[in-house]
C-alpha cells in the first residue's frame, strides 16, 4: 500500500523532471540566440557578445540547464526580458491572486456539484435529473471564454450586479475581494461542474443497485436516508477522485478565465509572456502550473488507492 | 460452435449503426451545415475578411452588413464565413492527423505487445500528466504561431489519448477467433491490423473521433481567444470573440455571434457522438445474451 503510493510519488517527481527538461529545451535551446531576443535585431555584435558573456550563454546547454534548475529551486527565477525586473517578485503576487481565484472556485464548485449529483441520483429519471444532465452538458459544450462572456452579458451588462473585468483585485475588504472574484469563479464553476455532477450521480447510482440498498428500502428507510447514510459512504472513493482531478483542471482553466476578465493572475501573466516571448517568465509560470497539476493528480491517485482496496492489487 | 456464432454476431453489431434519433438527426444536420460553411464559406462571403465597409465600429445590421459590423467596421457576416474554415478546418485536420498516427501506434502496440507496448504507454502517460493548454503555450512560445504549428500541436496533444484508446480497443478484438485464425494463416502485421482489427473497431473509434474533434474545436478557439492562434487580419471564430470583446459593454452582438457558432458546432459534434455511442437496436442486443 505505502509502496504503491511511494511509486506514484516517484513517477510524479519523474514527470516534473521531464517537464523541466521540456520547458528548458523549448524556451532556451529552441528559439536560438537569447542575446538577440533581449537586445533586438539592431544590437551590435559586441553588445550581444558582452551580454552572452554576462549571462553565461556560451556555456554548454546541459550546464545552463543544471544552473537554471538549481537557481529555480532556490527561488531565483531570473530577470524578465520585458520589464527587466526580477521574475520572482511579479510571480509571487500573481500566484497569490490565482490561488485566491482557484480556492473560491473550488469552495463554490465542490459542494454545489456534489449536492446536485446526489439530488439527481436520489431521483433518477425525474424531470430534475434530465434537466440537470442536459443543462450541465450544454454548458460544457461551450469553451470557458464563451461561458464567461455570457455571464458578463447577464450579470455585468444587463443587471450591472458585478464588475465585468477585474484588472486589479481589491483585497482591502472581504466584500471587495469577493465582488472581484465572483464572475471568474462562477465561470470556473461552470467549467468543472458537469464532470463532478455526472461522476457523483454515476457513483451513487452504482451503489444504489447493490442488495444492501434494497434491504434498507425494505426496512422502510426514507429516500434521503438511503442516499446519504447507505449509498454515499460507499461511493466516496470515485467521488473524491473526480473532485481532485477537477481541482487539477482548475489549474489549466484559470489560464483562459483570467484572460477573459483581465484578472491579474499567473495565467494571464503566462499568456502575455508567450505573446512577447519573455522566456524567463514562461519558464517559471509553466513549471508552477505543471507542478501543481502533477501534485493534484498524485493526490487524486492516492485518494483513489486509499478508498478502493481492489485497485491496490491491480497496480 | 455457438461461441463462434456469438462472436461473429457481436462483431457485426459493432459495425452496425444505431437507429437514428431526433437528437442524432439534429447533430448530423448541424455538422453538415458547418462542413458546408468550412468548405464554401470564403467563396460565398460578400466581402473580403479585411475589407472596411464603412458605417463605423459595431454598426447595426444594414444591407451591406446583414449582421452588423465588427470593432473596425468590417462586415461581421463575411468574417464569420471566412473564419469557418479555420475553426472547423484546423480542428478536423489536427484530429485526423492525430488519429492516423495514434491508431497506427496504438494498434501496433496491442498486436506487438512486449517492450514496444510498455515504452509507448509510458511515454503517453508522461504527456498525459501535462495540461494540454500549457503544452500548447510552450510550443507557441518556442516556435511562434502559424497554421502548421497549430495543427501539429493539437494533433500531438490528441496523440496519447488516441494511442491509449485504440490500443485498448484493439486488445479486446485481437483475442477474438477471427483474428487468431488470421494469425494462424500467417497474415502480416499490417494485414491483421488493417483488415481484421480496423473494420471491427470503427464505431468506438468514430465515437472517440467525435470527442477529440469537439476538444480540438474548443482548443483552437481558446488559443485564438488568448491571441495565440490565427493572427489578424484573419480570424477564426475564437479570435473574433477576442477582437470584439469590448463591444459587449455597448450591447453589440459582434462577440456573441461567433461564440454561439462555436457552441453550436460543438453541440452538433456531441449530439452525433451521443447517437453513435447509443444502443444498437434492441432486438439484436437481446439476441446477444
């Protein structure tokens, strides 16, 4: 059991390492001359050579990779090409903002999705169940930015309840923070709900077919009691797994959603740096996103292992 | 003997299409309209994609611009028609490419097994642990954005999932009697894969093709919305949402129309997939038991 979890952890670390190789290869080796990228095409050969010397760019790639990795682990992410300021400063502010958004989205999405999934499992085939299935599938048929757009149209333009963009997050008051976070968080909720609702419904319905549920029904237990006390505890494993997976999905979801609302998070920073090819910023944002994603997938795997003994033998 | 008869009938029911449902017809219709738009959209557009037709930004519908104008005063309808080939074409090309490569590798892995299989699955799992949007952002950071880069990137992102699925499907089929017989006849690997396994795995593969295609449509739209896909003055539907975003606050529909078209395209694909993955006609499935 512990061995299996450790094995997953080692695999997780291995994939983070592969990702770091990939990130370095794409952003450092591939684009060609970094000195030209920083100084521009018009720079003289001497100034380029001087910069190459200062940044150590004429050393072999594997030494630069080792150096880059060592610096990153110590929290030194280099200097942005675009703003000429240390990347670490910008990134730490942006990480805090993205975390706020992801946490609020998770706090909204998990209980709402689980409650809706349980309700539709309690009344399978009912009009509520059908409407929920169709509705949540319609929402995921649209890209996140379209959902965000429709929410803006409805809540910001038509009813003027919430700000349409959140270019800076007012963290001085809780109300201000929540107002700024509401629309981006609702958009993320729309992106992750369908999977969680459907998996919760499927997991509970799967248990509902078991003989001990029939036994409970014959004893005259109420529908609510059967679903909550008998079925739910036995369906916790797959549900927890899908929740963790969707928290991982929030990580990539924030990239698009932050652009929709001009929200000053890590995703917007990464997209802007890709457009300007600001490599040091791209490197660290990509590493943060991927590491978080891998860790959440690892968490999902571990929880699935813990909750379902049958998986332990299979692996 | 009964075993053999059963598996043969099972194989035939995999090949059969389910009866058409209302939603299935709707999905096929939506797909057909979108395919026509992708092929003929540019030809029937009244204006070129970049032409300024006057009337100012976010103009109301008029004779020259039936759907109004966009943020630069260009005909919205024409731009939608020109954009169709990108939104649909890139997704279709990338998915086809990913499937051709993915099925070849996946089938081969299922038939060869051994070390080739293990290594392939290992590589797939590593790439699956990488969020797709971040992979695309990295590739665009390295290579810049262009039509070939976009198609190849999306095809590559599809690849590990297609390999895993086609491998699983082929493994199920490769133990059936008629494949054993082909193997005993001494048929070559390409012949077994292409003539025995492929025809019998078309339906699950078609379902997966639909799912991957709708992913590709959403993905290229999102990349263009981020400003990293098709570059101005050309625009796919996702790019049109991006450029006309500010119009929303004035109540202009310029961003909403392409957004809804993306939704309808994906809905069409999903409804078709639902129909394809539905039950084969009742009589036959009962026969199977």
